[in-house]
């Protein structure tokens, strides 16, 4: 077992982030081994976008995080456009589930 000299709070936060990510993947996958479909990627990006939005409300001058947020929003938009073109039903159910505007 790898031992790391890190505060226990950091380890528990990392573990909780991993559990949350696995929960999001499980709730949006198309089949048992699906971890990279557009649905899963959009759901994970939405979770990260929501987190960064809250962070930027507190740290208004964090311009590098703002740039990353804009990049993530753009990537999610491109994935949503792809999903809308290829499978309208999945697109509609996903935006309703994640509460994303069209």
C-alpha cells in the first residue's frame, strides 16, 4: 500500500470526488462498460462547470479558472450539438435530466 504524508481531509475529499464521479457515470451510461459516451462526458462536464461557477462567485479574480470554465462550456456545447444531430431523443432526455438550457 502506498503511504502518503497528506492531511486526512484531502484524502477524504479526493475519495468523495471519485465516488461522485462514479455515481455520475453510473447514472448516465448507455451500457455496463460505458465511460466515454457523449452522455457521460456531458454529465461530467456539467458537474465540473457547476463547481467552477460556484468557485468563481467567491474568487472573482481567478482568471485562469474562468478561462478553463469557458473552455469546458464550449466543449459541452459541441458535445450537445453532436448529440442533437445524431440522437434527438437522448439529447432531449439529457438536457431535461441535467437541467441545461437549450
